[in-house]
C-alpha cells in the first residue's frame, strides 16, 4: 500500500466518494436507491487507482482487492442468511403472531416503544445488532398501523438499542468481533461496556418518549394462524446464530460460514415442508393443487433487500479505496498523535457515523496505537454506538431503512440526531466512570 494522498489520484477519489455519498444522503429527494451511487463510485475509484498505478508505478491494488473482497463476502453472506431467515419467519406468520400478542396485551404506542427497544437491546448481543434491528423494526412496523409519528421514533430507538446492545458483546457487532479476534479486549472484559451501553440507549429513548403518540394501535383481537413449521424455523434461526458464534469462537472459522451452514438447515427443512410437512395444511385450505402457495426457500431469498446488500458492497469498496490511498491511516495517525487517544477515540465514533464503522475500526486496528485496555474499550464503544448518529452510519440503520423506506429515511433519522448525540456523550461519561480502576 502506498501513500497516494498527495497526488491527483487521491484528490479525484476523494471527490468521487463525496459525490457518491451525497447522493445517498439525498436518496429521498432524488428517488435514487442508495446502492446505485456507491457501487458506481466504489468501482470507479478502483478503476482510477489501477489506471494511475499502470501509468506511474506498477500495479499493487490487486492483492489488496483480494483481501477486501474477502471482507465484503463475509458480510454479504452473513446478511443474506439473516435476511432470508427474517423473510421466512414473516411468511410463516411469526411476526404477525408477535404483533397480535403485543396488541392483545393492550399496549399503546408508548409501551410498544419501550418493549421493542428493550427486546432489541438484549437480543443484539446474542443475535448481532443487524439481525436484531431487522427483526424488531419489522415487528414495530407491523404494530404501527402506518402511524408515522410512532414509526420514526420507534425505528430510531431500535437502531440505537441495537448498536448499544451490540457494543458490549464480542458477537454483537462486526467491529466488536474484530477487536475481540485481535486480542485487544478479551471476552469477559466486554462487560465493562454494559453500563455505558445502557446509558447510550436510555438517554435518547427518554428524550424521544414524550413525542411518541399516546394512542393505541387497532387490531388487538386479530387471531393469527401460524403456518406449518413456523416454530421450527424460529428454532433453526436461534441454532444458526449459535452455530455462527461457535464456528468463530471454538473452530476459529469466519462467522459467515456458520450462518451459511444454518441456511442449509433452513433449506433442508424447506424441502421437508414442500414434500410432506405442509400437505395436511394445504388439504384443509384447499390449496394443495396450487404450487405457488407451497413453501419455496428460493422465493424467500428473492425477497431479500438487495439494495441494502449492494449498498454494503459499494460502501466497503469505496472506503477500501480510501484506505488503500492512505486517507484513513492519515486521519487516524494525525488524530492519535495530536489530540491523544481519548479525543481520538471519540472522533472515531463520530467518523463511523459518516463512514462505515468496519473500515474505520479496521484502520485503527491496523495502526495499533499504544493504548491501555480502557482506551480499547472506549474505541470499541464509540465505533459501535457512533454509527447511530446517522441512519447510514451502521449496518442496523441501513437495514432498517429498507424495512420502511416511506417513513424512516436519512432525514427523519437526522431530526433525532441531537438526542442520539446526548446519549453518545453520556455513554462516554459512563465509560470514564466504570474504567477508572483500569487507568
């Protein structure tokens, strides 16, 4: 990797990246899906880098790209499995049943606001922040009755809860996985971040709570019939997450391999359902002769939000180009050397709201600045929760944007940024208190 920050190719790529990301920000105004500009920008940046190296100094980009595609592939397949499971659970009526159960309890929008946030916060350390956010935002949308005044704060609350919950577990976020596997923070040491994570979620939630409507959603008496195999699919989903964690922790294999193994469980179960499992149910419904009504796992995969998956490809490709050029290392080096680790690590969190937190954390780990455990805990916290400041700053936010593109947008999330920022500052204060003994 060479320093290309001071030559024309570096400036050109920075301009391309800025323009592409600007189009993402204004997605709802220009009605262009967010994946389109970042894929174009990311690939165009690498084309320019390759042309520059061919003209001036020989090609070095190829080896770096091979590493980058490995990272992109891991995330891509991980998300593909998570989204396929969620689509299948939705098709088997699990979410409608959960919605019906929540409504049958007579919960109003305010109680649902807390219920979905709390479940997300404690599900995220186990099922990772992305899967948790996707799951609970789907439930929140189902109980919303289309009420925008509930949907927006509920979705923001879920994104913040997912990122905060993921920050205190080595399996809760891809960045925590990276810190854990690098040996900077050991398994039990993540518990230091529990209280700061709770604070990070609670402060914005308390600020948003008065703005949640005091209404009750309609449809509390709805009776939902689960389709055959619904609970088996739910159990397989839990087993899949456990498999991914086990592959990583005990077999030292990438988590996505465990997720794909789990997808094979669902595919085999889908075969059983199609051949035998649904037969009596279809006979009772009179739909046995309609193949379109029969379970097909590939139909569930077709329903995956590919705009989200391709957005990740574009973002990581583009940010990988910036890293290759040397901009991320330059920013990290300048910050750690000039302002010290505490301020620099706080800035990492803010940066991760603008740029994806994975390459930002990757850059910090590559630099490996001399820091104690307290500072590695801080950067783990900030990189995990800083992405909540913007809807495009975290995997959870980007995924939730795909759940309800009409109401939950970049701008609707941005309106709550001051509340999220208050939680960010408060969580850093909590970190300072809980890590005093480590200094």
